[in-house]
């Protein structure tokens, strides 16, 4: 397994692992029905912790720094696929409720961060999956 | 529609250079073995920089390693 595949597996595991935690956080915040400055403080605390954790992990691994040019090409192609998937998901998440509920209805504010986090998750998931698929196809060609 | 392809002599040059392994060439060129495999199989066209690095590893000119082929020509 090369560095690119390791990076993709790492991202896949981290993103898949982080998503339920983020969903739980949102659920708890929605239950407490905090507003304004309360939300901001919670976001700042969790955001700082996530940023610090991410920095420590990435500084130690230094994944993308070691990619060669072919791996960067695979990475960029996967990024294109992820962008398309992300846009499709975002489009569906915003347009489908409009058709289902109608223009005169309203949506709970809670769904806005849910849509945001889900979009990020879809993008990262498709990116990692696309990298792994391309590497697997190349490995198949080698045999 | 034109069908352009870059052929290469890497396999032959490796054997002419003391049966150099793909891993050894990859280490000298500063890429992964998978990249050398992909280039050798004609599945990936390297950048100009990498092409020069590979040629320099063998001590030959770039055009001795890579050849541009246009099937329409």
C-alpha cells in the first residue's frame, strides 16, 4: 500500500468516525436549544479542539507532502469527482425539500448545519473512495 | 481524431544498466515504484522534469528514453 492509499484510508476512517460525533454534537445543541453566543462558544471550543487534533495528526503524518506527480494526478482527479458529488448532493439537499414541502413552507434552522456537515462528509468520502478505486484499478492493470 | 502516444525504452535501459530494478529506478528518479510501472506500461505520460530525471539516471538523452508517436503521421 503506497502513501496515497494510506492517506485515503486515513481520511476515510477519520471522516467516517468524526461524522457521528458531529451529528451527536448537533443533536445535543438542538436539544439544549442554545442560541447566539452559547452556540458560538460551543463552536469555538469544539472547533479549536478539532483544529488542534487535526494539526497534530497531519503534522506527524505529513501525507500530501510526499506524493509524486502521478499520485498528485490521481489526487486531483479524485478531487474533481468529489466536487461533482458534493455539488450534486448540495443541489439535492436544497432543491428536493423545495419540491416536497412547497415554496410557502419553512425548514428548521437545525437542518442548515446538518446540510453543511453532510456535504463536507460526502465530498471527503467520495474523494477518498475515488483515490482508492483509481489505485485499485491500476494495481489490477499491473497483474 | 489524432491518436498520440509516448512510447519508452525504460525496460530495455534498465536491463542494460545492470538489470536495475523498478524500485532502484524509482528511488533515483524520486518517485514511487507504481509510477515507474505506469510509465513503463505506457499508462502514464511523465512530466518533462521527470522525463529528464529518468534519462539522467540512465545517462542518456530524453529522446533515447521517450519517443512521441502519432498514429496519424
